[in-house]
């Protein structure tokens, strides 16, 4: 599925395809927010994306 992440204070969003489900992404974001950590997601090509969880504005 295609995922788009809006990041606070950034004029562009992060967009990529991933094999993760919406429930998986939601769980990862919740865990990252609880630990004041970094949201780490991987696209279908194996590339990792690191986003400070506190700076996530939205995920579609």
C-alpha cells in the first residue's frame, strides 16, 4: 500500500509503498510515541525511513 507521512515544519510529505498493513503502521507509531522515539518504516524495496515520532503530523 502507498503511505504518505506529513512531517511538522516540512513543506513536503514523505511518500512510498510498503507491505505493512495500516494496523502495523499504527502500532509502530503508537510504540514510537510512547517511547519518545523514532518511527522506522521500510518500503517494498527494503529502504528504511526514520521519522521522529513527535514530529509526525499525519499518516495516510
